[in-house]
């Protein structure tokens, strides 16, 4: 590029309008535009970075994940995204994010700071300046300063409140969501509350007793969270609140005894969470797996289940149906003999579709809550579960975008009719006989008529005319996109037809042939399915089709009427919990007053109506007979002509309260106006026809005769 000859003369010599001057202006404008684009790009990068700095999402774990889960996720992702092992262009950046997320979550203090305040950097001063309740002694003690450091006004145990203290943000983002599965106990306190100091030791004992059962404890400083205090309905300090299934329940006892709190939790847990089962009802309970839930039986030598079992049943209520069996009872003797239960130990039995023997069992004098959760978590799905909701799909067929670690889901498409039971039974048998790990391959079935949008998305690209009783293998890459392949050659339709007919009336030879054909079809189907699974599990193999799917319809969702009834029940329960005698008596007084006024008004109108009916009956039976003759009273209307001789009677000598209405006419309009006037005042004839009390009289006057007045 050639420079302007005037450039050497000192930047164009300061002349405006020269070529060099215009060149400088264009260069300045271009530079400014580049700077503006750079700022916008940096802002977008910062926004994208802020959106992807959630360490939990980076590692693909839940917020309640343990340190072992964090390490396991970090090792897997580090191997996958290591720059030396991955050819992805963003492998290095992704690896740095994974490492930073692991460093943050593996540090207890930094993880707590992120959960409470969303801080991800290592600068401690950024979150120590915030209201941090975990450090005891935030405010100087005046007694300690005055008398020396040996005097401590606070009880030492009150430091527990500060260590467990949370904010309203943590309450909304952690406590409320977790309350759907686990009871959350909150203690509201303040720094200079003497009653709170007295309750500190009781609260510590409460934590030591109930925390092993799965109950979560936290504290909230009422002086710093006024809005939350009003929201949950704190009446005084200290105050214990239980958050259960996103609802707040106030503990109103003045004594913070562990046993009373246990009874309080029992009362607020859902009704019949652990229904009693005996010899007569055990079979119907175990055969009720059509609701898509595993069956679990808790057996204890007690009349009622322990709190730990109730909390566990509440936690897994969406996937497992629980029942309670009282041991050493005459009504449960057959159950004990059937499953060989020890009479003095607590026992947990878990059943899938087969009620004859449990898939998991444990017997101990005291089963730890962690052991309960581990056993149930491993066996919380049926051998062939139904994809009945999006949460069920997430649990049975979790998303995994990495091809070497892809997880396949073998799904049988059926309809909710009895004739398809045989096909589902065959698919269940294939699932039970499968040698693949559940971490890589899961089997399920789906109702086509209830999940039509999902099935239509899978059938769109494959161009299948009929999808019923067909098998499809799904790999969910993320929440919206799936790769899939239909298993061709599977004969589940023929299995259904051969197994659906009754054998009555058939000869033994034909029955044997039919069974042999059924077994051949089953083996052929199993071979086709196993071959497709084995091929697709290879990292080099790709599934044929890809589709974008919507969330599954929740088949277990409550209807409108049930939801309205639940709202009324919750409102009634809230009123009974939060309205005391000082609120109820004034409300009852107002309601009673309104009811009395309405009742008295209705009674008066009823009595008046009865009186009128009696009078009418008497008049119809005893008509008026003044002169011994029956006289029918017919009211009539008289129109008087106002003249000089009638002036006194119509106008001058009227009694107080009486009126005379006069129509003024002339000769032309007289014949037309008088009939119309008579018709208009006819409804008032009863008032004007009474000779003794003429309160209203009517007259007419000719203007030509009275013009002298």
C-alpha cells in the first residue's frame, strides 16, 4: 500500500479535506468498528462462559452427589476429554472446565460457598464479606469485652445454629426441591434469643437421632431473613418448621422433645404410606405391579413401622409400593412361613413381576437407612418397566452422548389390551435371560395410544406402516434427540397370536405343536434382539435413524377433580395448623352473626307467606256477607268533573295525605284523553274506590269552563 506523499509532511500538514486526512478518518472508523465488534464478542463469550460454569452440570452429577460420585465422574470425563486422547477441537477447553469443576466441588468450603452464594473463584474475601452464619461470633460480645475473654455470655452449643445456617436463596433452590423426597427440618432463631439458647441442646439431640434416618436439618437466622419468616408462618422464636413435599408445617409444641418431633413427622407424612398386609391381602398386593411400581414388604416384630421405613417409603413412593407386615401375628403366620422370615429381625423384601421369590432381601435387627436406600435404588424398576412418564424414561433410559459409553434401551411397542399380554411376557422373559449389564442395556415397553407423539417421531423416518408389537432400540443422546433402529425379523406379533388363543377343546397333539411353534418363535425373536444389541454396543456401529422427540405424557398424573380435592384438603390442613383459638372464635362469631341474620330474614318471610295463605283460605271459605246476601266486591274507578260545586270536596277540604289528580282537556282532545287517562290510572282503583279512605282521587276539567280560575 502506498503512503500519501503528504504523510511525510507531518500528518498531512493539518489540512482538512486532503486525501491523507480522509484516509485517517476511514482508518479511525474501521478501528472503532473493530473494537466494537471485539467488545460484543467478548460479552457473548462471557455470557456463554457464565452459562456453562455450573460445576454440577459440567461433571454431570446431582447437587447432592457425594465426594465419591464427584471423583468417579471426574475420572471418566478426564479420560474422555484429555487432549492427548480426544480429537475434539474443544477438548483442551473442556478438560480445563472439568478440572476446575472438580477442584471446586472437591473442596468442602468452596462447594458450600458456591451452593450458598454461587461463587466459583478461589478468592475467599469475595464470600467472607457476605453475611456468613457459619463463623461463630459474627458480632463482638459486649460482656466479653468488658469483663475479659474468660466471660462468654453465649452457650457453647448455640454455635451449631450458625454452622447450619442457610439463606432464603438456599431454601428456594435446595430445601424446597429436596422436600419432595425427604423431610427437611428448619430451626428459626436469632442471635440474642434466650429461648433459642435453651433449645440448642435439644436441637442437637434431635439431629443426632433423626439425621441417620434421612431427615435433613438446617437453621435460619430470623433477623436476616424477614421475608422468609413471614412466608413460612413463623409465630415465635425459636420455631421449628418441617418442609415436606414443598409445604411448610409449623411445629407448635413448646417442648422440643425428639419423641414429639417424631410423632409430628409421622402425622404429616402421607396417609397409608405403609399399609398393613396380612395373609389375605399379600397376593393382591404383590400382583398389583401393573401400576408400574416395584413391590417392597417391610416386616417388623412391632405394631407400627419405624420412622426410618416411613421416610424411605416416602422417598421412593413414585417407583416402589411399600407394605408393612407385623411379625409374630396370627394374621401373618403364612407370610412368615412362605418366605422363611426370622421372627425377631427386621426384614425387607423387594419383588418385581414375579411374586414367588424376592429379587432382593435383607434381615437385620437394625437396618441402616443407607443400606435401605442402596438396595432399593438398585432394584427400583421392574424387569420390564413401562415408559409411562418422562421421569421414568430418564431413569430407565438415561441420556449419554458419548458413543463408546452409549446406553441402549430396547422398547416393545404395545397397546393397553389383554391380547398383548403374551408379547409383553415374552419380552420380559428376554429381559430376565439377558446377560447384558443394566448400566448398558435396559428393556421396557410403551403404550402406543398414550405416547402417540413419541412413537410417531420414531416411525416417521423408518417408514413403518405398523409399529404395534415391534421392537425398537433407542440411544438417547440428550433430552431431545435420540438415535434408534427397529429390530427387523422379530416375531412378537406371531407370539401374541399363538399365545393368545385358548387351548380348550384342542387335542393334545395340536397343543404340543403350538407350544413348539411358540418356543421357536420366541428363540428367533431373542436371537434377533440379542444380535442387534451386540452389534449396536460396538463403538464403531451407529444406529440407523435419528429423531427429535418431545417429553413423554405423564400417565400417572392426577385428574382435575383429584387436584381440586387435594387443594381443598391442603387448605383445610393449613387452616387447622395455623389458626389458633384466638383466630377461630372471632371468625365463628362473624359467621354465626351472618347466619343468624339470614335465618331470621328467611323465617320472617316464611311466616308472612304462611299468614297470607291462611287469610286467603279463610276468605275463600267465609266470604263477606253483610246483609245476608253474598256480595262480590268489584272495585271501580270514578272520574269526577271538577266544577265549582265539587271544588271543596276534591281540592279544598282534602285530608292530610290525600291527593287529587286532575286532567285538563279542551273540547277537541276531551274524547281522546279521558279514555287514555282512565286506562292509565286504572291500576290505582283500589286506592280511590274506598269510600272511607279516599287517599287518591281522579278528576278532569274542561279548560273552557274553568278558564276564569
